[in-house]
C-alpha cells in the first residue's frame, strides 16, 4: 500500500475526471458524426443528444452489472494493481491527455482509449519494468486495434445488406423516412455504448488509485460515486464537442445518407456492447471509423476517401507508443523531485 495525503488523492481524482471530460470532448465525433453529416440533427442538438445517452449508460450498468468488466481490465488487467503508485496514475493520465490534445487540435480521430492504455503501460514500465505488465489484458487490447475497425466495417456492411433487402419494395420517400427514424435510434444506441465502454476506463484508473493507497478496502470493485462521476464527466465533455474531428468522421472519409448512417451506427453499437460484455477496452474511434468505411464501401469502394482513411490509420498505430513515451517521461520527471 502506498501512502497518499487526502488532498493529493482528491487532486489526482480531479485529473482523472479531467481526462474523462477530454475523452468525451475528443470522442464526441464518434457518437454524433453520422447524424450531423446527414443533417438528421443540428450540431447543438446532436451533442446534447449524445451526452444524454453517454450518461444514461450508468443506469444500464445498474441493471446489468456484468457490463462493468472494462473497468476491471483497465484497473487491474494491464499492469499489476499491487505495483501501481500515485506517480504511475498521474503519469499515465498526463501521457494520455497530452496525446488527446495534440490529435484534437489537428482534427485527427485517434483513440482516447488507446492513449490511456499507452499511458498506463508506459508509466508502469518506467516504474517497475516488464514484470508489472499483465500480458493477457494488454494483448487483448492490442488485438482489437486491427479487429475493431474490421469488425465494425463488416457489421456495418452486413446491416446495409440486410436492411437493403428488407426495404427493397419501399418507395424512396418511404425508405428515407424509415431510415431517418432508425438512424436516430441507432445513434442513441451507439452513444450509450460509447459512454458505457469509455467512461469505465477512467473508473478503472480511479479505482486502482483508491485500492493502491488504501482508501478502497476489500474487493477490487468500482464504487458507485466513482461510476456516476465518470459518466457525468464524459457526458459534459461530449457536450463540448470536438468539431474538427466531427468533420473528419462525418464527411471527409465518405459522404453518408440516412441508410448508411443507420448501418454504421448499428454495426458499431453491436461491437461496443459486445466488447463491454467481455471486458475489452475497445476504441470507439476505431469502431465507428471502420463502420463508416463499411457503409461507404457497401455502396461502392470509390465512395471512400482512402487518403484520409490512411492518415487516420497512421494515427492509430502511433497512439500507444506516443502516449506511453510521454507517460514514461512524466514518471521519470515526477520521481526526480
């Protein structure tokens, strides 16, 4: 157990919630890009809509506690929870926040989730070396870097295929009206899944901090006040919005209609809820990007701007190493004083 004065504990929890807020701001595009791009909702309506369902995920976990497995993976499944120190937590958060701010300013839809994973691993390595790494949790997370967009793309294409067949006898006007309503429902589901999976990453960080400093006794379990605080923080961040990233996700990769927007959101939702059920801290950015590409490819491959897609993938590849490097540097600087 590592001793930490209560005011410093509060300060670290505030930093963690600041990351959660930034996560919501950075990843607002994941929830609302399709509804904004198709003009189903105005920008202000869309962020309020997404923020509401980000927070509503808290009530979903009350009904289905098994959906909180992602917090366990982040809190004790990436590095040994018994070797976590306050300096490790601080460094991990700063490393992740640094990369989020850089990509937000550049309008690059990188993964906040993987930035945090990189921060945790980088700080853990700097603190205790390779022995602290929980390879099962790390490998599961790394595996879904390529799998999340591929599965999102496949599921989006499948939804496009099935829904096209079901709507084959509908008039163009009738189909558009139906898909507008379905798109709104699917976007709500995606925002729910986004809040569910992403807010838990900060819950895991705060919970392991409380556990390692002796403020959480007994079983490693997320306290309710931590859960609701994280859902509030990510919801408020989403309301702020990251407009440059929304533009990239909603229109620069491919142009979407209501049918494609519905398919992308639905395919992405299935993947997010499945990942949360199995405790996988999947990237909501990777998921929706793959789903948007899948919806575009389902019409024709030339509908996708592959140059933009390639630059997005490059950002994915360097997210974990970049945030890990910054976190390790912050840890070394912190421990010098």
